[in-house]
């Protein structure tokens, strides 16, 4: 596994980007590379958690299924993201499924190797703890959004979340159906809201993509309670 090539291709916000080259090389030493096609399940909710997944390319959605079969999207992840660490840490079953949204490459790291790396390198352990804390914070914000915000502000908050922390990427490629599963809003409401924002010059919709034209009013909408 070419750790240098992976290191150079990592997005700045990726968990693994916080590691030094030597630390990343140590983490990747015992990994195995795999490929997946669109719709393939990398990790399945309820299965035994015996491996960690590191995405190399492509995008996945992290989703849970309720008792009535409804799919609820928790997050989307791309290259450099580490997934499946919860079950690996606590020895329980998978809390969510990870599904490929396009052809992709990924690595798996077995539990014994993961435990060895964590025990020998506290920096890697701290990075994982920081990532877990970040995901818990996002989960708390999602609960707040679901309970306290109307459909418009809720959609705005989810769109801003998809843009990432720096907001550098202004184009969202998810379909309105995907957005509906992510934000917990009907597709019809999303279509109507995006149409209104397009008239106001906040967003533009072309070829199934949503471009954020003016982020400032979207941020204002995101903080409105009604």
C-alpha cells in the first residue's frame, strides 16, 4: 500500500490528514484493498464489527433502517474518511450501514491490527477520539434541527452541512430523493423550497445538481426558527 500516494490525495478535512506520513504508513501497513460498485454494502447494520473501513475514492452514504424499514441517512462520506470504528471500539454490532453511491476503492483493517496501532500510537487514538466527538456533536445538532426548525431552515442547515466546514465546494450533487432521506423532509417540500430559493438567486439547479450561488442568505435562513 502506497501510503505516500494516499497521504498526498487526502482532503484537508479528512481524519487521516491529521496524521504524519510515518503514522499513516503504520496505520495502513496491515490493511487490505477492495473495490465496490454502486449500491454495494461495505458495512451492514447489525453485523459483527470486526473491521475498520478507510475510503480511498468515491462516495458512500451512512444510513440506518428503522423497525418499519424506513431508511434514514445519517451522513455522506468521501476519500480519507474512516468508518465502522464504533463497533470495533466497543465490540458491539454495526450501528449503521455504509452503501457505495458510485464505484469506489477502500481499505479494511482488522480488529487485532487496529488495536495494536491504537495501543502503540496515542496520536492516532486521539485523532479517532476527536472524530468521534465531532460526529457526536453533529448528531446532537441533527436532533436539534429535527425538533426545533421548520422545513426551510432545516433544509438550509443540511445544505450547509454538505458544503463542509470551509464551504469551498458550492455544488451539491445529491438528488432531491437523497436530500429527502438526509434531511427528513418530503421530496415535494424540497423541490418547492429549492424553487423559491432559485427565484431569489440563492441557489441554481442544473443537470440534477444544486449550486449555492449566495451563501449568506442561506446561513440566515438556517438560523431562522420559522
